[in-house]
C-alpha cells in the first residue's frame, strides 16, 4: 500500500514538473536559493487530502537562471519537482503514505544533471544552490494501546464486567475513535463509544465463547463499521489497537476416572475404591457428587469423593448406577434425592459419568432334555445334560433335584454327579433338575427341605424336567365273549390293543381263570385268537396284555398273577365266559 501511495505521489509531482516555468528571468551571475519559511507540517494519513499552506520564500538574496521546488524523502531521494509555489501547495501529501518529506527551494544554471524524480540530491552535478528545508511529517492513524486483561469469566448468570482497562493515548492519532467488540472470527458484536461504555458491558449475557476488545481510530470514509459486519472487511483509513481477550467459559465439573465397575449383588460390600477425580478445571460456586440410575433419577448426593468411595453399591440391588460430579451456582433447583438430573434448573455442569453395573447372581443355563423314563428296574440317567456357564457367577455352586412341588430330593455337587443319578429308583413322578449358585449365607439348602423356602443370596437356573412313567400295558378292546362247551372249537375274535401309552421292554398276553391262575401265555394277539376256549371247560377266563422288564419272576402257567415279582403292568382284561351246554 505504501509503495502504491508513493508512486501516486510521484506521478502528481511529475505532472507538476511539467508545468511552465519563468524562462524570462535573467541569468544571475551567482546562484542563491533564497530562504523558505513555514511549517514544520504534521499530517495524519487518513484519506483526507493534506496540503502545505502559508509557505513563503524570502527572495532577498535569490539568484540563478533557473529555479524549482524539490520534495525528497528523509534520505534525500527526489520525490517530486513542483515548479512554483502554487504547484507546491497543490501537492496532496496524504497519498504519499506514512513517512517524512523535505521541501527545498533550488536555483541552478543550465547543465545541472541528476535533477529528476528517483535521483538523490547528493548526486546533483552542476551549478546549483539549495535553500533550507521544511519538514512534512506524515503520520499513520494510531489507535493507541489497550492495557488490561486478559479476562476469563464463568457464564453463570452473574454479571461479568471488565475492569482496570485503560487506553495509552501517547501515540493516539486520528480524529474519530470508538471501541469495537468482536467474536473470535472478527464479527462485530458491539461498538461502545467510550471506555466507560466498555466497562459497563455484561459479558455473562453473551454466553460461552471468546470476545476481543479493540480501540479504533478511523477516517470518515471508513466502510463496514457496524454490528454484524467483520473487521476484516473494513474499507478506508483506520487503525485498530491491540486486542484484549475476554474468555467466557461455561461451568466445568471436572473429570472422573475409574471403572466402569461391575459388581455381583451377593450380600458382600461393593465399593468403587479406585475412583479418582481431576478438579483442575473445576469452576462454579458449589460442587458435589451425584449418583443416579440409568434414567437419571437421583439416588444419592455424596458430598465428597471419599463419601462416594464409601457407598455400598451391593445394597442398591440389581441395576445400573451412574456417578457424576456436579458444579453449580446458587439457585439450582431439583438437586435432591428422588429428583431427576435431566430436570435440573439453573446454572450447572455435570462431569462425565462412571457406570456401575450391579449384576444379579447367575446360575448359568442348563441344556438337555426334557427327559422321560419308564420305571422298569433299569437305571435311567440324564446323560445329555450340560451347563452353559458363560454368565455364571457366585461364590458357591451345585445342583439341586426337586419333585414337582420343589421338595429337595438330592443335591449332587457337580454335573457329573447329576448325570450319575438313577432316576428309575425314584419311582413314578416328575423331577426337576436345576443348577444353583449361592453365597455362604444361604439357609434351607438341604434334602427334605423345600427350594421355595431358601433364604439368602442365591440364584437358580432354568429347570430340566425328568418324567418317570410307570410301565403301561396298553388297553384291550373287544368282547366280552360267551362260549358254550359243545365240543366245537370256540375262539375269540375282534380283539385289538390300543398301544398309545404302551411302554416296557417286553410284552405278552396272559390268560387266567377268575382266581388269577395263569392258564396260558400266548405271545401275540394272533396267538390269543387261536386259543380254543371250548377245551377250557366251564368257567370264566380273563385275557390280559402284560408288559414287563427282565427279571420278572412267576410268569409261567400254573402260577398266580398275585405272586409275580419284578417290574410289570397288566392291561385291562377281557372276560370270556365258558358255559355248559343246556340239557
């Protein structure tokens, strides 16, 4: 910018050099420049034309064939050659920019060399004489220097004003001044006209962020000086002072470290002993710790970190807790046990949260079954039983076998022991197998007690059902039959066996008399229908289906069904009445 102004200034001077000179003056025998009076001059480079005035030239001793005025910089470099006083007083020194000029009057004779813009007075060669010089000082606009700050305030609803700001005006230069407050991007937020106005601003109301305070001096041609504009877009002559920073920070609740924590609700004390708190950046009038559930319901307000570490989270039962630190200003509403942290009303800040998960005792998951056995004297084990222990926890574990009413039948300590139980020996009924995890305080865990009455810290897994069915010989359909002893073979027919509930390793048919004496053991239904009841003589027979296990004793003709020993089951009977022939 300074170079451009200097070139513009030179162009003006060069034009002036081209103006006519007084060529009719006689050539003096001796060269003398006369004496200049006026000034010194001091201008502000502010876009407003600045001309020298009231300069006089004492020509008492003036002599020389040729004369002109010469304007140089402070190193005697020639900037311009105005030919006469009128041209000199028409020069606009504002466009030359900041610096110092010197005005001379020069008389000389033909043949002088080096007299042109861009040359230096010390290099003039020929017959010439320079007058005294008049100084023109061109000063830039100077907004002075602001002293004070920086400032940092907490946005807490309490007015925050800057104090002890002052303006050093020792170098202040410019006709028009104001103060400017911007954001951190240069956006103009306000234009307080005086320092008192600046000191009266409440920066708390601006919210969080950073402001900068400047002093501005400027010319009337300045464009862009209004709220909402940006100081980087100013156009015109101006100068901004240094800035004073005003940092507006929100409440800071610090930083919690530790966890997350995971405890088992088992009757044992659980504390967050490794929790720590970094309060380096904490601000605010008051502070405390807050414990909430995962829905932010306030469960407790321990005042110190030590108090937090003393909380027994086992007593809170199963669930999730969140630990926070809070800093707040007076007037905060809703900070009480039973309230909700999401509904707090006032000026406050919450730290990060530390999660505390309180798990229930978990007995794992049993897989296998359900099992269905027949009580037939053969051992029946739950060989395919397994335990998924991925979520298993607790100090003690075991298995518990109950009946359908939860009466405890057995307490096998391991999975292998549970697999070794012979459920055939339990007789008919239903068993339930569970895995149990428990703490040392459990009461009622013993055979003969009821699992529904257990007391203490424990958890039961899902149950696996074991159904123990009795032997079932099915159901016979057909008959009854009436036969007359007449010497003609008489067979039963149309008998069927409903095998819907039939079970057992072995089956046969049994024919008895009405006293249970075994008359025959036809192995199949076809064999039954092949029996000639005419040959049995007068009386009553019964046809049965029998299912039984190995080892059954007494199953032979001539024996009685009442004397059978072992595992067996008779179906219903079909009566066959054998009558004598009428006389």
